[in-house]
């Protein structure tokens, strides 16, 4: 079962994905959380995906597309840090 949650601590958003996800749905869920953080006026956000399963590291073209989508969701207002499994880091 896929789950996600957005919490706010000390003015920083923390979004966590866990369970089985398809890559496009995970990207969309993270984008929605980033947009929500922007709506809440949060300037910083931590995204944790270490407990998400169901997809392999995406190819570079998909990574570029997801970053563009997330950049648009943040409207340039939210600085983002991500915690991902080691296999996802180049």
C-alpha cells in the first residue's frame, strides 16, 4: 500500500513516501506536496523516499522531466532536499 504524508516542523515541510509506488505517481505526489508547501508559505522542504518501493532508478531524461515538474510546482519559492536510496544517486 502506498502512503504519503506532509508534516511541518519548525517552518520546514517534510514529505515522506512509503510503500509501493509507480514512478509517475510518485513524481506527481511529490509535485503536489511541493505545491502545497508553496501554498503554506514554506521556504524549505525535505523529501524522504527511502521507504518507497516499486520502481528502479529512472533514466536521466525522466529525472530531468521530474525536476522541471517540481520546479514549476514550487514556483521558485521552495528549496528542496531529497533523501533517496543509494541506487538513485549518480
